[in-house]
């Protein structure tokens, strides 16, 4: 819906006063989807014993804020910087998760052992 009918979506959710934001809705939607993918991949990696995804997300936050600040000529530029940071993080985590899934892993003990 964010790509097909952004003006209708904006009008229905927040009213016609926000219609100028409709052109940015696809960028924001893609950035949100990329963040969701990154979070899921970081969770998957943590479940396999690899906590680098959690640290990557934590590190990506200040990097993304810095990129958005440096690209803050207008809202569109700032959101494009956000999207690029989210896509880069998702791509890196996807590559790491794929490599981890495809390579044989040694046995890992559970995180906690409760009798």
C-alpha cells in the first residue's frame, strides 16, 4: 500500500494535512522493512550463539544518526541516508547468517543450564 496508494494511505491514517509526506512513504517503508529484517537476523544469529548482530545494530544506530545529520539538506535526503544504512546493515547480517547457516558449526553448549 505504501507504494501503490501512498496518498490514500496517508489521508486515511493521519489526514490530508500530511499529504506532502506521501512521496516519502515508500522510503520510510523500505527502511522499516530493512530494520525488521536486521532485527530478525540478529535474533537468529544470537540464537546460534553469534552475538555480533546485536552489536552491529547497536553500532549502526549512531552511524545512521550521523549519516542522517550529514545528509540533512532536506527530509528526503535524511530518509535516503537512513534507508541506505538500514539496507547495508540488513545485507551484512543476511550474508553473515547465510554463511553461518551453510557452514558446519561445532557443538555449542546452551546459554544456561538449569537442572
